[in-house]
C-alpha cells in the first residue's frame, strides 16, 4: 500500500464518507459543543488505515443545526477530531427516514417495496427520491470544498448511492471505493425499486465495490447483468470497456478490545454477580436491535418450542434478551415491540413461576462492560436474524468466550454464517422446530466438541479483525486504481504496417493467429434475414497463399462449431479451433476433441429450450448451438426490442437451466452466449500451440507472431499469451521472439490488452494481402499496381465499416459480438 504523496513527501489523505459521523455531539452553549468519539464500527475498521493515511471523516453530525453561529462552532470543534460535517437541514427527514430507511432499507433486506401512502401528498416516492439526490449533492459540495488532489474517497452504505457518480462528474481521476454494510437482495427484489437503473449505474462509476459476503456480491453482479444488460466477470462488472471491480471484504471487530475488557476487575465482578443471579441455570443470550430483521419473535417461538418438548430443562435454562430500542416513533416498530412483549409474557406465564422466569427481556441498551460480562457467562448465543448484513454480535460473543467456550447458534441468513459457519450451529430461523433442536444440541454438546468449534471461530475472529477489513479494502482500492492507471497509460497505438511487413519478410518461422467473425468474414448487411457467415471472397487467394507458405502457420479461432469452420476453411492448409478450442483441427483436416472428461453439459438442453422460446418470440433473431456452447443472436431484430428480450432471456437462464451450472454467460453487442466455464481464446491458443509444436516437430523456433481479431473482452487473454513476461513459460527451443517481432492487434476497440488497434477489419485484410506477397517482393514497399489491387479488393468492405459505425452511434454499443 502506497500512502505517501511522492511529490511532496506527505501522507496521502483518505476521506471516509458515511451518512453519520462517528461522533456524539451535544450543544453546551451558543458557540460551544461537547463531543465524544463513538468506539467500534468504522472507527475500529480504520485503526490500521489511520496509521498509513491522514484520515478525515465526512458525514452528518447527528444533530440539526440551523443557525450560522452553531454551525461554525460545531465545524470548528469537529475539525479537531478530523471530522467534517454535512448539514442536511430540511432534506433530512425525507432523505433519511424516507428514502433511505423507508424504501432502500426494506428492499435491501428482502422485505420488498413498501406501499406508498397516497393520502400523504407531501411524502411520495418522488419527493423522497428527490430529497435523496439533494442530500447526496450536499455531501458532494462538502467534499469538493475539502478535496485535495490525490485524495482517496471511501463511501459507505446505501445512503450515498449517487455520490460516486457526482464525484466522477466533478473529477474523473478521484479514487473512489464504496462499501455496502447491509445485504444486497436478489435481482427479483431489487428490480421492483423505481429508479433502479439510475442507482446501479451511479454506484458502478466507483472504482471498487465491496460487500460482506459472496452471496451479496453475486446478487449485485447478477442484478446489474439482468437490469442493465452489462457483462459480469470474475473481476466485477464490464460496461462499455470500463471495469468496476466487485470484491468481498467480510468486516470484523476489534477482538482485543473485548478480550481485554473481560480481564478488567469491574467486568469480572459483574461476571461473578451474574453467575450468582443465574446459579444452577444455563444461560442463553440474545443481543439485538429491536428490528424486524433481527428475528426476535422467531427466537422466542423457538425457545417456547424447546420448553414444550424438553420438560427436564424448564427450570434449568434462562433466555436473556437485550433488545436495543430503535425508531420508536415508527408504527411498524411499535407493533413489533408489542408482539415481542406479548410473546415474552405468554412464555413466562406458561413456563415460569414466582421465583423463576424463563425469559428475561430488557428493552434497553447496556454499557460496554456489562455487555462483555453477559457475553462471557453465557452458555449459548442465539442469533435468529431473518436477514443481516453481517451481525457482529456473534463475533463479540466469541471474543469474550475464551474461558467458557460457549456455543453459537447462528441464523443462516446472517452474513456471519459464511464466516463462522464452521464452528456455529446454523439454523433457519423460520423453522421453529429446527431452532428448538439447535438449542437442545447446543446445551447438550460435549466439552470436546465445544472446544473445537470455539477454536475454529475464535481463530477466525482474531485474524479477520476490523483492522484487517479496512486494510484489505484500501489495499485493493489502491491496486485496482493502479491497474487502471497502467491501462490508461498503455493506450494501444496504431499499427506500424511497414514494420509489420518488413519483420515478417525477414523471419523464418511465422505464426498468424486470426479471429473469424468481424475479421475474416465477408461484409454484412443488417437487412439480411439470417446471419450466414462466409469468408470474405477477396481473402480467398490471400489466405491460400499464406497457408501454403512453408514458413507460415495460420490459426483461426472461433466460437463457431466444427461444421461451420469445415465448410468455410476445408480447402485450406490451416489450423482451426472450434468452440473456443474445445475442438482442434490440424492442417490435415483431422479434428481432436479437447473437452475435459469431467465437464458437465446437463445445462445445454435446458438452455436450448430457453433460446428457442425467445427466438420464436423475437422476429429475425436466431440461435446457434454447438456441443459446448450456445449463442442467441438478435443482430437483425429491432434494436430496442432485442435488448429488452435479451434482459428477459438472462433472467430465464439464471432462474432455470444455468442456476447451478458451471458456465460463463457473455453478453455481446447483439448476442447472449452460454458456454463452458473458463474457455477463452487465450486458453484455446495455449492448447493449439502445444499441438502445433507436437505435430510439426519444429527444428526452427517461431520467430514472428501476429495476432488479430474482433474479440470479446474476456477473450483478450489471447493478446497476452505471447508477451515477453508470459512466453518465458513456453519452451524456449520452439519460440524465439526478438524484440518487436510480436504484434497484437485489436479491431475497433477503445479499451484493449492488445498493443495496437486498427479501425476496422478492412485494415487487417489489407495487411494480410501485403504479407502474402511480402516474400515475393524484394523492396520494402509495394508497387503502385499492388497498392491499387489491395485498395480495389477492399472497396466492398466500406458498407460493413459504415454499418458498424452507424450501429455504435445508434445504440451506443461498443462491445464486439463474437460468434
């Protein structure tokens, strides 16, 4: 991690932007304030980062201040704590209580979109949405006032989804990270949200997006794929050449704070008192906010079921539930409070006595030391969240259990389940019987098993601390932006045609690697009823000459099937890779199968049915099926209808035939492709290279490589295969690329891994013709007749070139289609 600005030798600044500052503020006079820093949470997460960076916090101070004197005094006091306030004033209620907590929060927690109150015309979806955008603008204004060149901005949570876009519009070079502390729902839930596309596109302008779990990250990627029609990859989201990194960073706690607290005399005294209070009983502990998603009613119902079925435990166990009040003025929360109180009263009435109550319910928060004492003496921690971003209460319990080694019963719907599942008993909180059984299992668990489960979870909590979370995110953000900087600096240059030709003519063993569609195909007309792929007739003689040259090996890679490639290239002395290298054909015409033995193709038939369904309902679309991949193409369909159908098709695929399949889904310009996972053109060229070396029994090393095509971004690993840092892994006796003898050329791509770019396939066809006659030409340049022939031969390509440009202007598509 680089944290120093080399130009001025000072620490780099980090602006941590969240809805709320980690400070409690209380006004003590007209121009004086009392401030207290809040422990835990983000403060703990940025302990390590704060040592590397000059960290400043930006957020709402937690109080409404309307007078200028009060604002200035508070701002000055907060500055001493490295905090910068954002005063939200009149927009706060509709922004925070309205859009954030009333609309976004239920959606993110799988609770659905709340019904709009049509009787309240002052508080509608639109007014709350407008307030949300205004609040994000207020955050922007404060950041701009305080921003210095080189600052990193780390934005937190769903309150500020528009802020990344606003910041990038202000300065596209700002490094921006965004982290979601809540769950992210499935696309079926998120798509009910009005303005869903605007929110997603805004957050995608950030450089790095972080989530607690792989489930949340996967939901986000699939939601973007289905709603926006962008491509999801292992790195994140690809949209018109821009890659937004999506990664998983499970947050933690400061475990040492809890471990040390348990050693304090005051806490030990409280532990002794609690043990006396509950002498002869096993203690089950619950610590939650009084919130719908925390599942307190489900916890009580599970405990009630346990008491019903286990009479021998009724006087030997107690459930202590701390329910921290929240949003007391909201009717739904008032109903929840009444429901919880009713259940506690019913259970205590059924199973309690004058001297003993099975449930001790506290509607209050408790101080930190007393909480640690409760954690330390509990035998079982019961977490029944219905949907939780992480649930750090479970981490805190484990940190305080070094001596007792109690058992964690954890909801599978809490984010922590993916981190602590190895040592916890996972339950479905909706299943009352399962919760009851888990309680019984936890109380009866042998000491040896308790020790092992605690060891696993304690080790995780210790190593995956809040500090590690913060360090990992900032380190990843720095690396992501560095990679982006490198890509920007390494802008591909135009093709030096004369140098390509001269080096070709001087080399002794050449390898030409070419794509098929958009590279060697004949010009197309968008009025065609069907996409009938054919070789450009002007290339027939040129390609034959290149293939018959004993010093030249020509390879064509395509996603198309064997039959199509055989039909087009059957007469040529050429190497072919069909279905992205699943099938290889050498110059004798013999096909070799490279499908892995363990490859599961059960998804193919179901995917065919989905493709056929949409082909029947999308005029002038069609699909191509091969043994390991399928492509649905709407090149000739109505543009807008085709794109809408493609989005629906993707939802059908994810919900059905490929929901659990090991496949890659590639969204092209006007196509959707499903193929076996991991099969790219870079993988294919590696296999075909091995076959060429084996079958040709080379005595002269390959000393010249030319690679060009109109490839999807995921296939651009083909351009890096022969790079100097990669080729060292190849056999040195069969590859001897002198400096400058490797040319990678992308066609019509603004962002590419290739070294060079050309505007269209016209340029590649023109070059191939010149290479074909290079050995027969003694001079370094071509005659006028040869130049004339080349220009004349390529005249028919103008309609194709113009069509591609018109299509990009009309639709805004710049990502290539590859078949």
